[in-house]
C-alpha cells in the first residue's frame, strides 16, 4: 500500500512592516511667547494643529489650502480667517496662494539629529510646489546648516544640489512678482482692442478721474507682469535646451608635477667619497664608507639609476647594506656536551667560547 505525503499548509503571508511614528518637538516655553499669547484661543489651537499635522514635512512646509484646514476641523470660516491672518502678521505662519504653509521657526525647535536626516530632506522636496515661499524656506535651511558646520552644509547640498539657483530667483523681485498669480486676474486673457469712446453701461454713474486712472494703472501693471512672466519662461527654456557650442574649447593643460626632476649621476667611477657622504655612512655604522660609495656609483651606472636627491639615495643604500649584513651574519655554532643523563645543546658565548 502506497502512502501519499500530505503537503504542509503554507504559512500566512508576512504582515507589512509597521510605519514608524513621527514625532514633533514642542517647547513648553511657547506659552510664555508674547506672539503666541497675542493669538486667540482659536489661533493658538490652529498653530498647535499645524505643528502636529500629519502632512507636515521635515522642513516645516505643509501643502494645503488654508480653507481646507477650516473644513477639516469644522471651524467657523470667519473666525478661522481672523486667527490665520493674525498669525501671519505676527510671523508665526507664512502662506502662499499656491497652497503652501510654512512654519519659519520649525527647524529651530526640530533640529536634525544626524546628516542622514538632512539628506532625507530631498524626499520632502518632491511633494512641495516650487514658489517664492519654498525658495525662502530653503535659504533658511541653508543658513542653518552653514552654522552647524561643513558636514551639514555638504549634506544640505546633497539634498538640494540646485540651491544656489533658488537664491538668484529669490533676489529677482520682478520674477517673483510675475510668478505669483494675482487673485481674481488671469495673466493670459486675450487682448481686446480698446475703443477710443468709453463704454457707458445703462443705469451706471460716470467714473471719476481717480477711478479711471486707477483702472489704467492696473491694466498697465497686468500687461507688464505678463511680459515679465513670458520673458522669464523663455529664459528658463533656454537653460533647459542650451544651444550647442560648435567652437572647440581650449585643450586642458596638464597639471604640473610636484616631483623633482631626476638628475644623472654626478660622480665618476673610482672617485673619492665626499665628506658629507662619509658622515652619512658613519651615522649608519658603515665600517668601510669608500667601498660602499664605489658600489653605489657602480650601481647608478649599471642600471642606469638616476635620483633627484643622491644623498637620500645613498642613505637608502646604507640602510639596505645594513639589512644585507644582518641577513648574512654567521650563526653561532652548536656545541654538544655529554653528561651522565645524555647530551644537550649549548651555544657559544659572545667571545665565541663554549659555555661549560
């Protein structure tokens, strides 16, 4: 009778690793801060809510519309706007219309504990829209890492390799104003030909001179912003697609070597050893300096071997000669002495006599 092997049930699927909890540091001295105490109860709760928001990145930026925050906590929109505007005026919160909230002092109280944390800032960058507020926060991070030291600054450039370009955009005020879309206006509306005669709507009062001048000024400002934005986009496109330079660049010049040039042997065969070479040989304990010097000169001519510094070469030659003499030194002979119990080995003493 044949028995059939029963297959063992497969083990359950491995559970996914649990996500590590994220912690935020809140200094208890916040209750003594005069800016924080000027906020209302709704404003204080709003600020603490932003500090502990689940979508707040490690660089103090939160991608969310401020109206969404009021919807999340079911706040009264009017009270929320008053609290948010007051926190912005006090400098506790910064906001960009593209939907980005910044906590300027976040990195001050949530410092990175290692260089790995600084390098991980590059992950947070992928989910943040590029805008003037983002560039401003990156400059704050750069200043902080520069104060921490060279290693932190290198880790910062690892996370933001193009941070220097952000500084140029931040300094260009015209480009920053053109990039921020004004509320209630469209930068790319089709142009309409203006008639010389102003349109008069029925049942409407005629506009005063101040109102008409203000309307003209707004139209000119709008057209100027459009031109600046279009020109800036063209410059960015040129940087992305640069024109090939057909002129061959200058060939790279070879680096200058720090090594001293070698020189031919300045001695002749059979020449008397110079006094400085005698001192070198005496220093190393050479008994016959002239013979070693002749060997050194013959070695230079036979290879041929050239040195940049012949005194240093002679020192090396003396060291090698001592090592060779130590290796070829004869060993002491072994003397066997017979006793009642048998034979044992005894070595010669320093004078070459057998030890009895």
